[in-house]
C-alpha cells in the first residue's frame, strides 16, 4: 500500500502547504482520508478524481473537509457526470456542507456524493482496504480510523485528546499517523481537543505501533522541535508528515 500525504498542517496551511489529507493506494483501490483545504490540488497531481473509490472524512472541521467543496464542483460539472462518489463521514455531514451552498447547489449534493454514515465499531470495505472507526475526544463528533490490507496496517488519529480508543485504534500497527498539534509545553491548551508531541508519542508507544508519523502541527511551531520531543518518548522510527511524502507499507519504506 502507498500512503501519500496531501496535506499536513493543523487549522491553517503553512506557506505552500495544505491542511490534513491522505491518499491510500492499495492495488486498484483509491481511498482519500480527510480532504482539508489545499489538498485537492495535490491529489490531482497523482490521480484522476473520477477514479476515486471513496472519500472518508473523520470529523466536520473545515481543515479536514474543506476541499470537498471544489471536489463537489469538479464532479458536478464534469461532462461525463461521474456522480455517486462514496462519501463516508459523521452523521449529518452532507447537510452541514449544504449550509454554505445555494439552493440549486445544495440539491445536487446527494446526487454527486453517495453519503454513508461513519460510526463507531462498524467495519467499512473500500475495495481492498478495511476501515474501522474509533471515537475521538474533540469539539465535535469524530473518529480515529484503523486501516488494514494484505500484509499491512495503519491508524490515523484525526483530532483528539488522549483516550483509550485512540490506543486501541493504533494497536500494533505498522504506521501510526497521529496529530501533534502543539509542543509538549502546551499540554493545558491541548486539553481542549488536541494532542501534544509527547502525548502523541505516548499513545504510539502504548499501542506498540512500529512507526510514528506526526501530522496536524500548527504552522506556528517548528516541526523539528516537536519531532525531537516525540522521539524522547517513542522509541521506534518517527518522522513528520510533509506534503508529497509517500510511505510504502507491506514491503516498502518512507519516501
């Protein structure tokens, strides 16, 4: 499986960057997990958007779903009408998107996207990829996800404070992509819905993850500092997600 980082910034993008989003390619299966603002441009460098099997949105904060809007318009006005893209997201997510659209555009949303509710405990099959959702602790309903295919496993934290479900999602995975929004000294601020560098590392260590990839770092902070802090807690291989980075699982390495 090949994981490509489409965006890795938290809340707003770094210069030339994008907010959180990832493309998973397993055989002929193409799955996008989160599509924050700026991600679609990076996605279009890699694949034809009409060939996507599904998009999964972990929670309805704009830095995780903002580029669903340009994707919607790209699909809606495509001459071949490649409508019905599977969109897996928390309950009411499509209706929430519609609040920013006019009546005509809103009416087309359920035709362009085939909405499916993301919920705890259910296993979703997207081609050759199995996905399971675990509840987060955040400002809105959200889910960490565990993804598995032939010979590989990974987890993605989404946005959350420390909780047992996060550790369970990442139990024994080959790769744990985990938010590290803030440096370790900001633990009090992180308690309102995010993880610090050392909290992300502690979750990875407790879960027994083989590799850790930090993401969702606020552009205010130095990723190198957060990686150094995380590496003091997590003894395995660790890195920082960056746009364009590719990770091969099931026989590959970090690109």
